């Protein structure tokens, strides 16, 4: 635990200095509490970046629990691997480098918890591909779902370059809010955090 805490401090300093986006503090606190409360045996993280949120979750897990994390960018994946080794939890974490949309269908595990913090326009696709990978009661945490305040502000058109992202995030939130298989809480954090529980194990 101490090694993870030291490494997280180093990583936060690195992220600030190099303008690398990592989970914001309020969302980090919620994520930590969710991991502590739910005590998942298996976690899937979509979007590793430098491994900051990976270690935030690992800090709350018993040694027997495992995290599989997916990162598209090879350079960031290598930095994450280094950070995970420095924290001493490389035996607990499997980092896969590639397109999550291609990797998720190939995974054989079922997951008790999923943290989504990758390409915002792909959230609905990730969710659809996850459904047969979830255990009953699985917790799905999606970060940045309000996307700079644009998702909830339907009166103002989003800038053209963001319209697809905003549309798809609205679709994601509609699914986890309206689909009776989910129970969802939307936290008004800096950029929005959606926490959804799967009420029954998916058979799809």
C-alpha cells in the first residue's frame, strides 16, 4: 500500500508537469470508495493512460483480486507498465495494449467491476461489448460522461467537432438510466461520473 501511495504521488506530479490527463480528485475519491465497498475480485479498466487510476483501484484491493487494463497508445502503455512495476503490483495487473473495441470481445473473464475512461465516443460500443462479460451485480463506472457540461445542455448545440461525442455520451447515459437491467447514479463531479450496477447477470 505504501509503495502504491508513493508511486501515485510521483505520477500525479508527472501528470501535472506533462499535462497528462488523469482522473480528477472528486471522481478519484468516489472510485476508491466504490472499490473498497464492492471488493471486486476482477476489474476491467478501459483506458489505462499512465496507470494512475489503475493504481488508485489497486490500492483498495486484496492481493487475490486482479485488474485487466487496456490502453491504445503504446508509449503510454510502457509508462504505465513502469509505474505498475514501481508500485510493486505487477503480479496483480495485466496490461493489454490495443483497441479496446477489438480486445473486449476476446476476453474470457467475467468482471465484477469496470472502469471506463477512454474514447468518449465509444462508450455505447464498449457497454454493448461488455454485457456478456459482467457478473450479477457488477459495478460499471464511466468517467467524463458530462463532457465539459455539453451533454446535459441540450439547448445549446455542441461545437461541430464534439457533436458525435456528445450524442454518444447521451446515448450511453440514456441506456444505463432507462434500461431496467441497470441502477445508475450520476455524480456531478468536475466532468461527471456515472455509476451503474447490473441488477442481473447478462445472458447475451
